[in-house]
C-alpha cells in the first residue's frame, strides 16, 4: 500500500521532461547503430583486433537499389580486412611508420576509399560522366579561361614534368576535373584541377604538391578515356598527399 499522494508532484512538465530524456536516449542509440552501417572502425588502431559490436549492437542490414540497374548492395556487409604496410604502433593515435612509399601504398593523407571500380554514370544518358574533351565533343572550354592544352607542367621545384594533352570534364557537373599530362617517358597521368595553377602568360601549369618524379610515378586509369570511382579517389589522394610526403622537410615540425 502507498501512503500519501503519489502523483502530487507529477505534472505535465515532468512528463515532457521524462519524455524528452527517453527520446534523446533513443536518438543516441539509433545514431550509434546507424554509424556502424558504413565505415565504422570496429578494430583497434594498434593491433587490428576486432573490438566487438559495442553496447548498442549492429544495425540490421538494409538493401539499397543501385542506379542504372547495377543491382543491389547491403549495408552493413562483411568487409575484407586489409593488412596495412606499417610498422608496429604502440598506442592509438601514434604516427604511422610506413613500410615503403606512403604515397604509393595509400597511407595517411594518400589513403583512399575502396569505392566501386566502375565509372560514375550520368543520370540522363548513363554514360561515364568524367571523360576527356576528345570524348565529350559537345563540351568546350570557355573563351574567358586559359586553355592549358599544350602547356608545360612544372613541379614544386620549377622542373618540367610533362605537357598537358587534354582536359577531363564532368558532364554531370559541367566543370573540369582533371588535366591529362604526358610525361617525358610517354606515360599519361591525370592531375586534379583544384591542385594545379594555370599561368596563361608563361604558358605553364604548376603543380606545387609534387616533384617531377612523383608525377611520373602517379597512378593511372585502366581505360584511356574514362575513370572509375576508385581510381578517382586514389589519384586525388596521391596528388594531395604530396603536400606532406613529397619533400622530407614538409613532414617535419615548422619550429
């Protein structure tokens, strides 16, 4: 038996407060579970050992229908464990010690996502969206912008690294994505447009993140006229990582 008035201090305000607490707790649980659907780290940084599903558990798999009749994909899904070519790390957050060239190995700022090894298709005609101008014949460079084709490519030290042969455009976004460069050895590589500077006066294209030897060793595309999602990520990461890896002094403390 209860004595006294049990609901004496139980009013609408208290009900709303408890309701908000319950809603917020449920939201935290929901977001924590959903964050494990794609890319959630379930392994330790030091040993790579599996740490478990966490106190909220894993979300139930969802099936997503891919565009252009490319089938379906589930998330979460079993992920392949990739052995990173790095030295032993004692504590989480320690700087990694690459066992080789980190730019080629895809470590640190050179890391890239293992996206589908297929080109991104335009929504309307289902054709690869990022292609060179020699393929996208209905596209052209604005007369108000410099045409980099034929210009000499200079590296971070002002050394010639090749010649621009074409511009790759994104037919879905109507902008230039890459400059195609032919190196001295005849190799064709793609340089992301945001990382280059075109000087119409000197007729030169400058890439400050890399040296000529890095540009010559840059990853290439399997097809000469299209780029896959995975290749796009890898090339962009490679060129950007030179800001840290291209010269030894770049990775040292400023003071």
